[in-house]
C-alpha cells in the first residue's frame, strides 16, 4: 500500500468537501447561488484536484484498494466526480 498517496488523496478529498460545504451553506434547497469568491475558489479547487489526480492516474493508474486502501479509493472517486476526468474514461 502507498500510504503517502492515500494521505494525498485524503487531503484532496477534504479540500473538495470543504469548498462544497461552503457552497452549500450559501445555497438553499432549490437554488445554488454562490458569491463570486466562493465560485472562483470552487473552480480553483476542482481544477487543482483534477490536475493532481491526472498526475496520479498517469503514474499509478486508478488508485485502487490494493494501492490506497478503501478510504483512498473512495477519496479518489469523490474527486473524480467533480472533474471532467470521468468524461475522458
């Protein structure tokens, strides 16, 4: 198992959750309206995570359970859902 990679994925997923929680705090059940700073940060986090995940994929392939354990696998899946990487597969 690559524990350093698992920590990297955990950090990326935590940042993903943080900005999405911030965005949801600004919205209501019907409309997601973000202020420009939050919208900009959301795009920045997604772009950074997509770039970092692309490097991980090119070096290791999909970070499966044998490489990063269950949590790392789930963290990678969370990240990919918020990028255009899923459309490239």
